[in-house]
C-alpha cells in the first residue's frame, strides 16, 4: 500500500506563496508558520533550535518546489543521468549554502531581523553532517554542488551513517575522540522515502542448478537479508532551478525477518538480527587512506552499492527501457574503490535477476562504470582477504573468479609469457593468503580511469596502475580536482566576495575564470588596502575564536601560517613543526632579532588507530605550550592547534590565512583541495611540486608561489640510492638541535620517552623524507618572511593568487567529466507552474 500514489483531479497542485515565495514577507510568514505547525511553538517560547528548524523547513519548502520540477523535467526528456557512487559525502552545513544558492541570503537576513532573531546565530546552530573523512568526501560534496549548478541530471548515492566522523577534543595535548551524534536534534534537510527500499543479501552460500530451459543458474541463499531505506537530501544548484538528490541508504531489518523469528518464538535471535542489520549504516570508518579490512566495512560498501544499483535499474525500467540499454540511461562514477564491488553486483543483477547472458551483461557493465583513483600510497589500495570476502559475498566471489578468468585469458594472449604482468593485472592476489584487489576490479570493469591532478594521473600510469596503462591506455585521463566557489568563497568569505563583486560584478561566482578581471587592480594601492583590510578582519574574527577554543591569544597583525588537513606522515605536519622550533631557537639565541611575527595554526584529525599521527598532534601542542608561555618569544611566535577540524571550522579558517602550507612529500598527495580553497581566499602557498600544487603554481605564476623541496622524481631517485636521514640530521646544526630538543624532553617536561618513536622514525627511517627537505624548506620560509615585510608586494601577490584561480572551480572539473567521460548534457529546469 505504501507504493500507491495519490491521484488528484488537479494535476497542478496549488502552490502557496508562504511555501515558495522569496520575498521578505513570504519568508517571515513561512518561518512563523513552521514554528507553529512543525515545531508547535509560538515566538515567545521558541528555542534557538526551534527557530533553526523553522527556518530550515522554510528553505526546504523552496528546494522541494525546484526538486519536483527537476524530477518532472528529467523524466520527460530521455536524458542520461550521472550517478555518483561514494562511501563519503562531507557536505558541511546546509542552511547558509541553500540561502546562497536560492539567492535569498539578504532577504532571509532581513526577515529574521524583523522577527527579532539573528540569522548568523541560527546558521551557527546547525550540526554539520560529517559523513566523510577528508579530501575524497569533500570532493564528492563539491561535485554535487557543481552538477546541480551546471544543470546536469545527477544522483549522488551513499550511506546515511548514524554517526559521522568522530568529534575531536584535545585533552592534555592529546587527541580524544567523541561520537558524532549529528542526528540528535533531527535533520530538517532529509526526506525519508520509506516506500523506496531494497533488500540486500549477505553471507550464506550459492546453489547451482539447471533451469527448465537448460540454463545454468545460481541461487544465492543468504545468511542474512537487510533492508536499505532511501533518505533524500535536495542539492540545489547556484541560482538555477536544478535540484538533484543525494540519496543515502539507511540499513534496517526487513519486515519478513522479524515475522519469522518472532513467530518462531526466538525473541532474542530476532532482536539480535535487528541490531546486526541496523549496525551496517551505524558509523563511518574514520580511516583516511588506510585500510582496515573489517567485515562490517565490506558490508557497508556492498550494502549501499546494491541498493543504489537496484534503484537505478528500477528507474531505468520504469521509463520503459530495456535492461540491455541501462548504460544509455546511467553513467556511474566510482569515487575510488570503495564502491568498486558495483562491477560484480551489476553482473549479478544482470545475470541472476534480469536473465542476461554473460557477454551482454559484461558489455552493459563495462559501458556503465568509470573509476576515479584518489591515492598514490600503495598501502591505501584496497584489498580484501579472499576468504573473508567469500564469507560476505559468496556469489560475487564466483563472479569475480569468472571475470578474472575471462580477462586473464585475454591478457595471456596479449602479453605472451609475461607472468609478472599477468599476476599484476589479476584481480586476485596470491600470497600466504589470497586477496581481492579492488583497484583491479575497478579497472577491468570501467571504460574510463582517471587521476585527480596532472602529476597524479601521470604517476598513476608510471606506478600503481602501470600495467593497466600499458594494457588499456585509451581508458586513462586526468581530471584535475576543483572546489565550489559558492561554499569556499561566497559563503565562507562574504567580505572578500563583496569586494570582488564591487569591482568585477557577480558573474565570477558561476564563471570563476572571470576572477582574472581582478588582475588589473593588483597594483592599485587603494584596492590593495581594501584587500588586506578584509584579510585583517577575517584574522581578527579567527583570533577571537582561537582565544575562545584554546585560550591562546594571537596577534592578528602577525602572519597566519596555516596547515589544516588530516594528520598524516606524508603531509608532513612534523616538517612544519621543525621549522617552528627552528624559529623559536633563533629567537632564544638572539632575542633582539628582528623577526616577522608568525602564528602557526594547525588543525586536523588523526585516525584513531594511527599512533604516529596522534603523536604528531601531541608534538604540536607540546611545542605550543612552551612557546606560547615564553615571554622571550611569545609576542612574535604563537602556536595553535584548533580542535575538531571540519567543514564548519574550515570555512572560518581559510579566509584568515596568509600562508598556506602544502608541504607533502612530492609524489604522495594525489591532488589536495585545501590548497585551492586557501589560494582562492588570497593565501600564498609554500609548497612542494606535488598534486595540484604543480598546476596552482603554473597558473598563479612562479613568482607568486614559494616552492621548495625535492621533486617526485628526485624523491624516487633518493630512495633508490639508499636514503640515509641520519646524515642530514648530523650535518645541519639547526635541524639537529630541534630534533635533539624533541628527543630530550625539552618540550615535554623532560619526558624523554614520549616522542621517542617519532624521533627514531625520523632519524633512522624517515619514509617521507622530512629531513631531506628540511633545509630547503627553512630557506624558503625565510624568503616568505622577507616577502611578508613588503605589505604592498604581498597584497599584490595575494590578489593575483585569487585572480588566477579560475581553473580550480569544481564547475570546470565537472564540465570535463561531463564532456569526456559521462557524455551528458545540461537540462535546464523550469519551475512547475511556470510556463
Ligand atoms: C581516502 C581514502 C582512500 C583513498 C583516498 C582517500 C582520499 O581522501 N584521497 C584524497 O582525495 C582528495 C580528492 O581527490 C585529494 O585531493 C587528496 O590529495 C587525496 O589524498
């Protein structure tokens, strides 16, 4: 009965102005209306959360009008739809973003003011959905914004984790994790689609039999069946009517199961099964670029992929299309290998559920999927123990064997006798235990494979996917990442946005290349002054927050030197710390020295099980405790560890940055996207030739970028020569002093054990060549300090950075995916009721 739709005499629903109007009056009415009818409150007794909810529902009503119009438009035309499969979406708060994309920020500001509440106060009430770890999840969110803004029909599929990325607290200088109960106060942005649900099998075994037509068939007898329920979040484009769906699956126990167990009287068993089912979408794994190999994680991946593919097939068939033409309706992008099981699941659905023959099923599958790789760290490439895999997905294991067999037959002919190549291309890895290589599954089953920055795509072909490139070069391309200027400029930096728009109009928000029109003002002293004034005000705001969160008082006139990102050895936060200690020592040894004051700001989470990353946080906070309390230095040096880095905090930090630290070991950071956001907001970059830094430097000009360090090639060469960090340690006095101080307990109340692992790792192993790059880094930092003294020259470089960042809009990235990979076109949406 749930699936029935209501048939109305009136095809066009009467649309109430209070639900759709964009005027101040309509908004006020809508807020009060929602306060009363949804929250059950009148203004005098409404809480801040009541107001936040009322406001959000008022905004959501306006999104829904655009959403239903989009759905209608998509169903009418036969348009190819992009389906983005991602285990993570790091969306950030919705309210302010939706106000901007609807174009009613100002109106809402006035409406709330007239009702006697402050808009910013309500915006700050939103708990952000932290359904991602870092770069990969945030990229998915930027891409959803750009898809809608470019009016591309698209669905984002993922998991509705009940608990997102943990909240980070700092206690005694260490990271402490707390659960992220983001749904606690309700989520006004989602709509539960109870009627949209699919069953997903797990575990058990496979029966084989011959059917009446003599066809060989498989029957998967699962140990457990779970139900996925769709929760939709509308994603509106910027000043367009296109509103796409982000469809996240929540796992539940299927009704049928409850009945069986409850009726048979085994109440405990029934309750346990229910919990097992609900656990699947319970929590996001907090590992960034590390694999955990846990059964639950594989179940999560399969769960959301299966629901999503069943959903797509349903949509396709309901349009009256044939199953063989699935790939005409959908282009499916795999956001790294987390959803790569989709290749096998598609085959299962086509063969076992829709009766296609193998060759036809494989043709459809390999015309459907495209795969994006997001890492060069070999240890981050996903594999599953074969036995474990088979215990969760017995049918898929059979299918993977078959896919692999057919593929390797083809390979063997092509590479004649090269066993090395055959085993490297095989989906199944051999060793003490066999394992499934998800990247290989993604590569065989996809028609396109891409990296996320020029250097990364190039290195993929030479390293981790070398044999794949040799085998199918035509599949490979580069799609340099981008970020949405709506969130990362307009929303996070309204003052800079106003200043830019005053000079060049507002077109740049949708056509970021137009920022180049700012170049003509780079030398204008008046403009430079206004530009640096905005920067100063953003630094003052951040300084207040820093004081509130950490108790550290920082000087907004000092250089804000910022490294914010996940804590990882390859990102080298410890290299930054070594520079910081060096400056401290210089000041202590020469207190009269004329030094450019700096505030070192760090933020980022460490994976809970990643010891070295947690130790790096402790190192930062330990050095900070000493430096911040030393009157000899603390008017020129300050160290801040800003806790709980997330989208909300990122929005407050980027606008206040003078210097952006992008100091990963060359060849390790696939792209980076924080580097783009910082530069767009007028920060200058100190960086290695890694990831998208290469392309950022290319566009902003080498004279506006502080380059240091070994190149990717030199890094490889150095390693091959037998890199010995100890010689660097011995031969550089400042470096040796800094490391010796850490080792001796100088920053840890004379505790000489706590940083032992970190120090030994650096001087004896140093897998990320921190010591090799130290000298070049410090020399470059000295140049940065000198440059900061010349305010006009700095302002000029800052303006030019922003002016030349047009390339790094996610609109550009998405346009490239649309043209080169997905072959999809824009479909402008007209509002229902409009003609
Ligand atoms: C996470 C898990 C597994 C593999 C990769 C990641 C990941 O987050 N990678 C990051 O993706 C970003 C978006 O493409 C890049 O900008 C980062 O450089 C990369 O580390």
